[in-house]
């Protein structure tokens, strides 16, 4: 057992549950969890839990309305309340609950407070300013933050990395074109290139500037990108040189294709507004598109602007009388909605938990999922030819951006409510699309194929650390699990290629990196499930090492946890306070690795049972953090993390169900209470 600390209770402190008869206790827990999840379904058939994120969203919301000159003073104040309640003890703000303060978030939150009329002498701002300066000040912020500051005159457009709209004119055969960067970067950068070209500016009242956040003062600050003097022939210096040339062209107005480029960017955006809940159906792309439309001369009452603003506002959750986790009136933004993902996961968990295929709620959910199949060729088709459009996206409507992970999970959900492995015209289309999206190395990425040109990460405006969408073990593991359900096996060379990709990616200690969930617990449980599905036994060295790794990082309280900080500090992987979702992942991983009756398994289920609320739900509260839940979802490693409201519900339900669905002998072999004490 790991000796890492945990916020949970140790088994020796609470020994009230999981003594024989164990199955009855677990069955009761499962039944309550099942009823709770069924109660959360919307009448239209879908599930959609709130997505929690950091205060950047509320800070940007205040920035946008100040830039546009629009306002709802009461709502902006509630957004400010949300920012204030997440301030750290050192005065800064974090990417995730319990994480270290981040300079970008400190600057954005500080600016939001100033824009709302707060004086720099206010104790909150004094504390925040000290933290920002200790982290290097405004010049250490990334490109996106700096461009936003430029719009209010708080940074110089001439000093930010150039994002010329001419990049949209690069042909598809060119080594660099917009379809060689990640889908989310595309949605953010195209409108941002319009903003860079048009250079919007709104003068703010005296006293709202943030000059005091520049180390040594803004007047004497070096705002430009700094050369890498240690490696003068590096790719970084090469791209900085190109950046300087681009800025020179801006200053002397050598931009003969600018009008054409702006028109191309405008049409690109407008096309992707259709059949979508705003550009890319994600917060930063929608926000940027609103500013870009205004830069292009669209009035505030133009239907496209009105629609984009409405889509952004829909992402807000308003609590004028306080929220369940905060008595103060608050307003917070979600980065996007997750109904397709939540619904597919919920259906799979409920079917495993014994809800019959004929259940009306599952039928409604299935029909809703079927209505969301993509039939339009989106951005993915630029690099994947000769395959019909199919697949599913993450949100309510996002036709241009289906992804492999959602498509695989939906196909598993559909199979669970039909005869096992049944294929029809719809599933065959989706399976063909999945196969077409397989990357050269055998794995699958999220939105694109072979989006792996690492050189692009050195481009100056790529400092948001999310330019690429490489294949990942977690998506590949889930995809293998789904393919086996539909009758594929290792005799298919494509399946074997995916298996070999996962095996190559295994870490020396047995775990796997998790790209879309935090972190090695997520990657390892999905890799094990995929490998088990294709027939690898528990005795295979890769399976045994992975299972042993999971056991080795179990907390003393019996659960498992891992913080978002493990993306920055690899040596800390598998460590963190126990959470419901990550404990469930660990248990699912052990079950996939062949564990049916170990002490580790029993302690993990005891942890879940003891921390389940009477109504059947769980929480993942970060102790002492104003009701915040730990984040176990990953947007962009080291940059952006997510708290999925339903992860702590349907994954524990699935773990309970899969254990109880094991053969009867194994089910009754859970150690007794006496056997599970330390």
C-alpha cells in the first residue's frame, strides 16, 4: 500500500460495512446508485451533468462584456463572486482545486476585479498582485491572455505572437495548414486571427489598468518574445524570427492577401456556426467568434452575433440565491455541455446494473442518441477521404466535430440495449468511420487522424500547449473494447496494430498515461479493459504489472486518487486524495486484470459503500475548498482540467455492477472484514 496521505478515512477507523454477507451490501449500494442516476435523466432522454472548470471562464465573461460595452451588472457581480470564492491563500488562482497558482489566471482574475471597479489597494488585490509578480508578471502569460489584454489597451499587439489570418490560405498539401493542428486550436485560432488582424480596442476608465502587474512597471517591461540564447539554432528561435518578420509586414502594411484571408476566415466561421451550438460548441471559440464578428463590422443586433451571444450565455449557470455548494449568489460558466458523453456512459452503466433493455428510460435515451449521429463531413474529412460521415460528438449539436471517443462509447451503449454484436446500416457506417480514423501507429486520437507534427508546438502562438491531437491509450483502449463487442478480434490486423500500440506505450512500472482523464489511473483502467476484451489473460506480464501498479498506489483509506498535478510531476503519478470516480477506475482496472477476491478490491468497494450518500450519490469534495469537487477530467494536460458532475456517479455504479456480474464463486469471495484490516 502506498503511504501517501489521503483526505479519506482509514479502514481501521470505520469498520462498519463489507463484512459478510458482502453481496447484499454491494447490491443495496448498487440499487441506490441506479435509482439516483435514473432520476437525473431529462425528459428528452439524455443525461447532462454540469461541467466544472476554473475561474478563467468567469474572468473572460467579464472581459467580453466590458469589451463589447454590454452589461448585466447583477450577473457580472455574481460572476465576480464566483472568482473570489476560488482565490488561493497565496492570493492567486489555480487551474484546478488544490493546485498551485497560475500566472494567467491571476492576471485575468485581477483584471476582472479592476474592471468591476475594485481599487488596487483593496486587500484582495494587494494579495493577488503580490502573487502575480512573484510568478513573473504579465509578460509570463500565454498568447491568448495577452491578446485579450490588447483589446483593452493593457498589452501591445505588436508584441504578441502574430496570428495572421493568411494561415487559412495555406493549401492542404502544405506541411503547415490549419488542418494539421488540433480541432480545438482551429476553432480558437481562426477567429483569433481576425482579432489579431483588426486589433480591436476599447479604452477603459482610469484606475482600471493593470500596469502594476508588470515586473518593474509596464513602461520598462520587455514585452516581446525572448530568444533562446542557450540554443541559438533551435526551432523556437526559427519561429520567433518568422514572428518578427510577420510583425514587420504588419507595421509596413505589406499584406496583399489580407482582404482575401479575412474573407476566408469569416466564411470558415460562418460555415461552422451551422448545425452547431456556436463555433466548435466550446466556450473559448464561441467567445472569440463574437469578438471576431464585431471586428468584421457585424452590429450587435445582427442575427449571427445575437445567436453567438445566446450560445455563450447558455453555457452560464446562474444562482441568484446561492448554489448548493455556495450560499453566496454566484454565476459560473461551463466550457461546453456533455450530453452525448454522459448519456452513453449512463446507458452502459445502467445496463450493466441490470436495467432491462426494454426499460422506457433506456429506450428514450437510445432514441435520443440515434438522433445525434453525424451525417455531415466535417474538418476530419480533410485528412480522411473515401468514407461516409458518421460518428457522434460530445455536445448537443456540433456536426463538424464528431470524435472517436464519443463514437466508441455510443456504439457500446447502442449494443448494450440490442442483441450483442448486432450490426446494421448505422453501426456499420460508424464502424467504417472509426476504422478510417485509425492512426498510422495503430492508436486512435480524438478528432483527427495522424495529428502529430510536434514541430508545431514551437510556433509562438502555440504556447497554450494544445496544438496537437495525438493518438492516446485511453481512447484506443475504449475503442478496442467496443470493437470486440461488434465481433472483431486480434485476427484482424487493425486490431492487432492497436494492441501493439497500447503495449508499446506502457510505462516501466506497469501503468499507462491518461490523456483525457486524470491521469495514470484513467489510462491504466482503459488500457486493461481494452486488452482484456481482446483476450489477454491476467497472467500476461503487461496485465500483471498494470494490476500490481494499481494495487501499489491504493491509499490507506482503501480508495484511490490522483491529482491533476501529476501531469506536471510524473513521479507523483497515482497519488492524491481518494475520489469516487478514480476509486471506481482502479476497481474496474483490477477487475479487468482478473482480480476477483483480493483485499485491495474489498477495501476499494468498502470505500465506495461507506462514502455513498443515502440517496445513492457520491461527491468528490476537496476538503476545505469551499465545496469544490476534485477535478478528474482532462481538457488539455497542464493547461485545462474539468470536473464532470456525473463521473462520480456512473463509474462507481459500473464498478459495482461489473463485480456483482462476475461468476458466483468469485462474487462470494470478497474477504471478510477481519481479512481486510491492516
